[in-house]
C-alpha cells in the first residue's frame, strides 16, 4: 500500500475528484493548507492598500491505495490539476507500513 499526497490549487479540486472517482478511488482526505515554493507568494490590493501574500492557499489530498494503482492515480491527478503555470503543486508517494479500519478491524488492502 502507498500513501499519495498531492498539493493542488483549490479551484482544481472538482476535476481531480472526478478523475479519481472514474478510477474507483475509495476515499480522499482533503486539508486546506498554505505554503510557498518557487511561486513565492504575490502582492494584492485591498481598499487601496497594497500588501504581500507570502503563503498561497492550496489543498492537500491524501489517498491510500494498493501498489499497482500508484502510477495511474498519480498520472490522473497530474493531468487534472495541471494548468501549466507556476504553483500547480506537487505529488509524492510514501510507503504505508500498515493500515487498520477502526470500525471493522480489517487490515491491509482490505481496510482501504
């Protein structure tokens, strides 16, 4: 099993969610996050005052899947979240040592 973590732009969520549903992904955890990378933030104007926004709002998606689905899921996320502009986000994959469904006691792939 693998944990796929993706950081995407908030307005790309609906497209990512739909493509994951088409791949029969069973569950997604979504967290609102802020950060910066190469994008570095930007300047905005509010009521005539200019101010710097250092941390850009993003969404963090976490998905636990079987090993054989990693490539198709990461490519699907990339395709749905890509705008071709700076700040599109990142995807990384981490091995999951064990998984337990609290309600049923199922473990491993059965718990996904």
